[in-house]
């Protein structure tokens, strides 16, 4: 199964990004810490080429810290995890990394940095953090930012916030599901029950203890459908005759994941390094 969700403004955004890229010193790619691999847009990699890139793993307070450390090791020294709890640390790291990558410009010139990523990964939150004030609209819905926005920071950096960009056709089914679960794809693009079943199966394999604690289960259900059945029973999804509205249960499970109320959960591990 492939997924297509590519609103018209993204075509315009891609053209604008391609035109802007040569003038930028650094690319800041924003990735959701819960699924950094699925969030890595191949179009951005294609457009930036060899240009230096800082990867910021946002929403790290919602992700499994062990898995996040594995992703940071995978990406290397030009990556760090960010939360909204320590904005000063985020500003410090971005400034230090960007200045080092753009040292060729000289101390008398502002560093030019482009912030990009797929929808709803926290680009606007990051730009507000860097500016230390509200300059970009923040929403929990994807594709809210539709125009580029340039902001000059106090410490000699000019950042451009670009609209969230998806690629035209996502061939990786599991990657598409992860993006949908995390909220980077609108709920209308993939059925809640489909992504809910995928999420339930993942949670049972990797986070069964968190699931049992959250939903007061004596033991993990045997299947993803059985878990949705238990969630539905406990969260107002019962229908006449004792049946459960599995779609409603999936909706609830996904929103609890997104809010972090189940616990700190990651949706994927980094790829293994090839064996020697």
C-alpha cells in the first residue's frame, strides 16, 4: 500500500525551497523524536545535497529515552533531542552547531539557516523557541504553515521557517502509518482503525507494561484487536449487545499516544549498522 497526501501548496513550497536552498548556510531538519526515520523527507535530502544539516529531534519528552539515544548515536554529533522545557539549551546548541558549520562566512556576517521538515513535527515551536517570542503559529494539526517566514535572531542568525513538506508518494507502508499515528498526516488520509491496529500491535510488542498500567489490564491482550476491544470497553466505546466500537477505541488510543498519557513511546528504532 502506498499513501498519497500532497496538498497543492506543497508543490509551491517545494519550488520555493529549491530556489532558496543555494543561499542558505545550514539546513535545520526537524524530526519527531518518536519516529525520526519515517519523518526524514527524501525530497529535503535531495534538495540540500551536501549542505550541512542539523537534525533536531523534537517532542523528545514524549519518546522512549533509550530509543532516542539510539537515534542520536545513529545521526551523529550534528543531532540533538529538544523539548519545550529547556528553550535556552536548544538556542545554545543550534547557535553553536550553526556557527561551526558556517564559519567560512566570517564573524561579520549572519548565519542563514533554513528550518524544514514534514508537517506537525514542531517547526513553528522551534522557531518560536529560537526567536524567544511568538512569531509562528503553532497547531496540533498538520499543514498549518503554508508560507515561508524569515526571522532575524538576536545573536546573528537569520532563520527561514518553511511550510511542512511531504513527498508525493510514500511507498513505505509502515513509515506512512507511523507518520499518521504521530499526526503528520491528517486523520482523513488514513482510517483510524487501520492505524489504530498498527499502533496497538506495536505497543503490545514494545510497551506492554505501559499499556497494562494505563488501561488497568491484568495482562497484555493477545492481539491488536483484543487490545482495542479492551480500550473500547474502558473508554466509552461499548455498543448494544456488548460489542465495541473499534474505530472509536482506535481514535482514543491514538490520541492518548499523541498526548503522552500512555507513557513515553517511540514508534521505530534506527536501522542497524551493516555488519563488518
